[in-house]
C-alpha cells in the first residue's frame, strides 16, 4: 500500500515499531493459559480464547535470526502449539486462531500454490494435538477499525486451501461484501462449519435486522443450516466503534438470526435488549 502522512492508515502503520529478532525465538512469558483462566474466572459463561496465528507474526518482526521467514514461521508454530495446548488443558473448549495468511497472500500473483500449501502445513503444525474446537478467523484487515481494501477482495483462490486447515470452523468476512463470495461454497465439499460475518466492523451504521436475515438466507443457499455459524466480520475493540454501536450490532446479529430460525422452525435465542420489560 502506498501510504503517506495525512492518511489514517499511515498513522496506524507507522506508529508501530517492529521489534528485531536477532536470536532464535523462545516462548518467553506468554502464559496464554493464565490469561484465559483470568478471563474465565469473571463469568459463568464459557470463554473462547483467541490468538494471532504464528504465520502472521513475521510480518510484525524484522528477521535477523533465521535464514528465511519460513524457518521463523515454523519456529513460532512450535512455540504457539505449546501455548495452545496449555489453554486447552486448562479447560478452554474453543480456541480461535487469527489470520493465517492464505487470503492475503493469494492476492499476490507471485504467490505460488506451493507457498499456500506451506501456509497450510504451518497452520496444521501450530494446532496439532490441541484438544479444543479450533476456529480460524479471516477478514480483510482491521487496523484502527479501518478497511485495508475499500473494495474487498475475493476469497476465491484461498478458499480451497483454507478448507484444508485442521480446524472445525472457518470464518469469512461477508457483511462488507453483501456475501459476494457465498456462491463459491457450492463448488467445494467440506464438513467444516462455515462462519459468516453479518455485521461490519468498519461501518458505524447498525445493520437493519432484515439485512442480517437476508445475508443468512443467501448463505443457506450453499451452506446447510447445521454447519452455518453467524458472527461479525471482525472484532469491535480497535478504537473505531463506540460500545453502544458495537452492542447494537450484536443485537441486530441475534435478531436477524432469530428471523431465519423462525422461518426454519428452529428455537430462537433470547434477546434481552429487545425485552420491553427491561427497556
């Protein structure tokens, strides 16, 4: 990206000062399991744990310790694997790994299928033996709640590689594109759950309930209801959205899902925000 002063993404990206890896990497005091335990103690609801994928980290490091970034990625995979196993052993039942690089790398015409196959191998090494439901989050960027691409790219080239990941659920950014890639699932057999974003993290307007329901119906054309998961395009905690907007986007997500559940004859989720007695 050709970023210059005066652009918000320049401010966000240039403010980050990448550390330099000058020696072989070790875990250090990460203690993912302690982080999860601290969060779980605060609620009686199950807490999902999320962490950046090992293959994304070298994009935030200057590599002076390894001959190639691929070597660094594999070293990081082994470090992360130990941490993720510890989180699962502590009792966490759902672990989400953020942004393996398939979809971003697939946009570069110089990326080969062997490059994408390496990313799959690396991810599967990262989660090997982790006794939890594994989610993979993908989106098209979220620095300071900004979109890296004004017109979002397609998952088309990356999709078959993403479906080879050793994961139970793969998430896709769909709200920002009105689900333009959803027809692609008709061409790929998979037993994985497909999670679609139905509310955007980069738009401050709360999606109308019928817009959410319409996107879910579109997904059901190619994904069976028992394998369809409803989520947001990305997270809301990156400075750009107020708590109120984020809250009501979540309300719209559940209400829109309830519309479709009602149409399918399925049980609906409680929406306390819509309870007149609590208004």
